[in-house]
């Protein structure tokens, strides 16, 4: 998304998603007036590259959502088979896997033109991020807190490395659950905020909702969410490095030591009976549960696959509880940050 501004001001960049033959969804602040032109570009610098100038046919500041119309005559545009599906997440204690594709500032690259004296150029590459969403975070703001692998902060204090990611739709379980709109610097480089689909229904007026229904496939009213969309995330920990420190494992250690299955006498030994015997044989021993758990985690990291097995056996012994969900949240964050 490239927005030309008046008086020679630097162009504004953003992301978006094509939801129909001629329509694109993006964030409202990406196309905030005044501007002179809005251009959407697809498959940049690829064999199938094409672009089109667009009109803003709907823009809602409160929902931070805009609908663009590229017109009827699109150059070499592939067909869109169907609009995406949308989901309104329930207010429940769950952590979900999510994904989004956009064009953030930290993906700026230098390129050299063809020939021995090719002139350098700059382009912004795509960024496909996988992360997690803890549904109960950011409820007052009406957004979803998206935990993602943090980029290097190489753009300086005047800019966010995530600039340009706004407008990227947020997917979970094959459905759209929101749109990335904000990076709060105070949250750190590994957190983004995404407007929830629920907020679209709350903030858009009837005419705007009808337009999105016709052009973008948004249901007229929020329907039930498929169970698999809100099933808890249980990430694989097999790719974690064996060099993780106590500080890096702290949240997972804290969550594990709160489980009743491990706090009961010989609870840890009972769980380890169902794991690779090398873990029980080589783990360090300590009278303090916290250090015992840390030792088990470090030992598991030395034997790929055993940490996932440890978590699996642990869930068999521990009934569903808030403490177990906290373990899943901590494991998800660890996988995103170091996996």
C-alpha cells in the first residue's frame, strides 16, 4: 500500500488484503486524508506483479478500518475465488496461534541495479509473522495483543521497525480475527496490537457494515466461532536451543511449579516415569521444586523431543485448570521468542 501525500511529503506505506475482485481491506489511518493518490501493489518485483490506483469507499476512524475500490478494469489481476471468513473471538482464557503478512519498515532492503554500474535502490520486502494472541489482553483498548518474534531495533527512536505493518489482516485457524493497526513502543518490539473483528461490528454504522458484507464478505452479524479456532495452543518446543538460561525459562518454570501434579510428593518423579529415561537419569536434584523443574527443563533441552513429551505427560496428570493454561501461555511465548 503506497499513499502519496501532498506538498511533496514522504509517501506513507501500509499493508492490506484483497477481499474481492476489486476490493482491499486496510487500516483507516493508512489512508487518512489528505492524500493525492492511493496505490495498491501486488507481487512486487515478481513475475506476476501488478498494481492499481484505488478509491477509498469506506473509512472508519473508530474501527480503524478502510475499504478500497480498485475499479473494474484491473491489469492482469488473478481472480479471487471467495472472500475470507471472519470470526469474533469469545472473551475466554485462551492463547491462539496467529499469522499475518505485511511490509514493515525493518524489511527495507538495498538493491543494486543490473550492469556493472547499477545504481542502488531501496525496496520493502514482505514479512510473514507467526505469533500468538492471548485473548484477554488489551480488552479495554478493544485490540488483540499479538506476541511475535522481535526484530532488531535498527530504525532509531523516531520510527518503529513495525511501521508499514498496519493493515495486515490477522489469521487464526483459517479465519480473519482482526487487523494489525498499532505498535506500542512501551510494549516492546515483540508486541503488536490488532483491532478485533468484534470492534468492527461495534463501531461501524449499518451502512458501513452492509458495504463490507457486500464487498468484503463480512457476515451481517457475528456468528459462532468454530471450536478449532479457540482451541488452546500447544506449541512444539523441539526447536528451542539447549542454551536457554534460567532468566529465559523463568516464566515457564514459574508456571510449572504452580501445578498441583508437580507440587504433590514425588509428583515430578511420577511425571518423569512417562518421559525418556535419560531425563530422569541425568537431571540434577534439589530440595527446592523450582530448581528441580529448571533442571528438568535444561535436561530435556539436551534431548530433542523430550520436552514436548514431558509437557504431554504432564497434561495427562494435571486436570484442566487456570494453572495449566498459564503453562500453555508461557510455553507459547517461549516458542515464539526462541523457537
